[in-house]
């Protein structure tokens, strides 16, 4: 899969990154990434994926934009209020980069449709605001051996890890008990944008083969005192989702 003259110019500043090169950019162009959820994480994540030249980006969200979304969901203008998030995001992303194919799915991810939505994606970005759906995605990605990049945010803090089946713990290893849901999570837009940027960095590293992903590590960010802490996490051999599969690897 070649690059046009326009693409060569557009992506020049990342192509010259040591270890990236033309082959890395071609790998991005040939890849498919799912952004599951288009809130404070999913909006900036989808923006940076498309800016980097990921060839096919599928954005998924069932909701419509509300005024309270605008402090963090940066692809929504005031004129977009009331419209489906997935459709608005698709329009903005296509305007940013016509070299990328963007698909919008106005849907809630469930156990019944997760296969149809995610399919054979190369990477899935976690932009969800609830744990029930996160675990549905995690379980599917483990079975299909698809990398799943989890992030969660609250106020000025957040966490991120990269889940690669058979190489490290899955989300159920890390959170054996489903965390309590919060109806209205307090959040600063800069917090979710920071974690989203790290998610994109992890996705690009996986696709291009550059660097080392956060497998077996949970990175915590506390914006109040600007501290970053990495916690080593182990796979649970008794995990009901990845235990047997990893034992067979």
C-alpha cells in the first residue's frame, strides 16, 4: 500500500521519527482501529488517529450531543447539539483528512452485536463511560486476540493500560470485581485529552512496532500534583476470560 505525494507531505514530520519511516506509515494506512465511545476520551483519540493517517477508523456511539458535553468532547460545535455523536465526528474527521476512511456506527455495544461492530479490528480504543460495556469489549478482544487500550478518567486523574491477549493481564484480571458506576463523573477536558493522546500513542506503537506498549503495567496520572506512577500488574491464571487461553499459549 503506497503513499501519495500529498500523504508524504502531510505525514512527513512523523515519518522522520527514528524507527517509523515509510514502512511504519504504510502499516498505519493499512490498519483498522475502533474507537468505542465518543466522549472525552473518544473524541480526541479519533482526532489524533485520523491526523496520524490510520487508514480506517470506525467510531461508535449511540448518543447525541448535549451542551454539558462541550467542555471535553472537542469535535462538537454548538451547532451540532442534538445530533448523533458518531455522525458529527465522522464529518469532522473526514474534513481533517480525506486520505482516511471513517465509518460511523450509531449503536450501543452489546454482547449480541460486539462481533459485528469490532470484527477483525487491529486495535480497539476504550472511550467508554461505563464498566459493563468495557468488559463486553474486553471479553471479545481476548477471544479474538485483538489489542484493547483501556483508559479511565475522573476530575484531574486517570489511568491507562494496554491489553494484549496472551501477553499480559486483561481488564478482568485488573478489576476482578466490577467497579461501581457513577452517573455523572466529574471531569476536566484536559484530563481526558491527555489520556486519549496516550491511548493513540499506544495504538500507533502497536501498529508500527515502535517502542514498548504498556502491557502488564497500569499508568496512573494525578493532575492535581502532576505525578505519574506506573504499577506492575500480573495476569490472573484463574481469570474466567483470559486464564485458560493464556495458559494454552
